[in-house]
C-alpha cells in the first residue's frame, strides 16, 4: 500500500487522473473486445497498452512526490545481487 500524499490538491489531481485513465481503459478494452477485425483490435490493444503505461507512470510520479525518509532512500538504493 502506498503512503498517502500530504498535499490535498496533488492528491485530488492524482485521483482525477486515475479516474480519467480508468475510463479510457474501459472504453479501449470494450473496443478491443468488439473490434470487427484484427486491424481495429490491434489499434485498440495499443490504446490499452498505452493507458496501462500511463497509469504506471502516474503511479511512479506519485511515488516520487512522496516525502522520503532516509530509510526509504537507502532501501531503494540497495539492489539485490544477481545470480
């Protein structure tokens, strides 16, 4: 679970963005499911992928906008060893 954002205006902006992206995602998935041919299905699939990428980007921006404690910074800088 992500920590809460301190700034109420920023929190509201993220909420609005996620709602808007959710609507676009739902419509794109519907278009993908009802596409009359492969070309239309492929385009709808590209929109779905792009919206999911945008949601991931918004999540990362939100994470980076959080105040960081020294423990958060050190845990992010520690990478597991590759085997």
